């Protein structure tokens, strides 16, 4: 058995994608994030032999109900504690990581993340203590463990653009073996959204087989129709 944790937030205007919200408006930014959730849930549901978990926030009945509806019984729900990101991830690993049961965590800001990279992460954990998926913004989009390495989350300044570098330094100190995935990207700004649009169009033109991302494409059409005015 293997466990995939998807860290998610209820898509409330002004509470998600706040940097993007300042550029395109909080309502539209929240709509785009909600589309990410819908599309990435379909990607997660395509994975086999993996237990998937929505690690949700905030800790409200409305958020719980939202993700119960989104999961449609396919995901277990786990409430994120109200603490910093490192502590939240550390507690998730502590809850789900057991011998023979590797755990991977992904965010919900990378709607184009292929299922194959998640599958590759679990393959790497067969021979490594930790797996990292570097993000092009200096952090990481995926982290996994086959044995507890809580030190990798300690003393990290999560607001800095060198989170990956800080994490690697911690891992060096623990002498943990590390598997590395191909870099991928998150969506945090209008510039990122523009890249996402171009990437999706390039994938379509090249005939590359990817998830449909119908919800995301619909909101992108709205965003760029407003930008053209």
C-alpha cells in the first residue's frame, strides 16, 4: 500500500491564490484554483494501488463538506493542523508513514502535473529514503518518504525562494538517500498563468497525451477574454 496526500484549501476568494488575486481579482483567482482542484482530482483518481488523501484546510465544517463532495468517496479526508507548512507535512507523514507504506505529498497548484511523475515518485521510494520534485520557483511540488526524516522540515523559511536549497542542506545532514524527479511548475502569478496557457496549447499542438484539464481551460478562456478587453 502507498499513500498520496494532496494538500488542498477551500477555494474561497481572498484566501487562495492571493498573489494572483491582486492581478486578476480574487473571485476569478478562486475560480481558477477551484478548476485546478477539479482537474487534479481526476488525475489522482487515475492512479491505481494508491490510497489518496485530501489534506484540507481550513478546519471548518464548510471546508470538510466541500472536500467530501469533491472526493465523491475516492479520497480520505485529513484536516491540516493550524501551524506552519513544515509542521503540517511532518504531521501528515507521522500519521500515514509506516514500514512498507511509502507516503508522497503534492500540492494543488500544479494542474498539469502528470500522473506518471507521481508514479515515478513511488518507484524511487523503493530504493530511497526521500524523493523530491523540484519546482522552478525554488521550492518543490512533491515530497515523499519511505522512512521518517522529520529533520528535513525543521528550520526552513517557507517564504524564501530557496526552500529547495534549504531542504537539501537538511537532508545532507541526515545522510538520507534522495531520489529526484523532473522539475515542474506551480501557478502563483499572472505570468505563471500565461505560461500555463502556452504549455497547454503546445501540448495540444504536439499531440502529447495529457489529462484534459477541461475545468482549467474553461477558466483560462474567461481570464484571457477579460485581458483582451
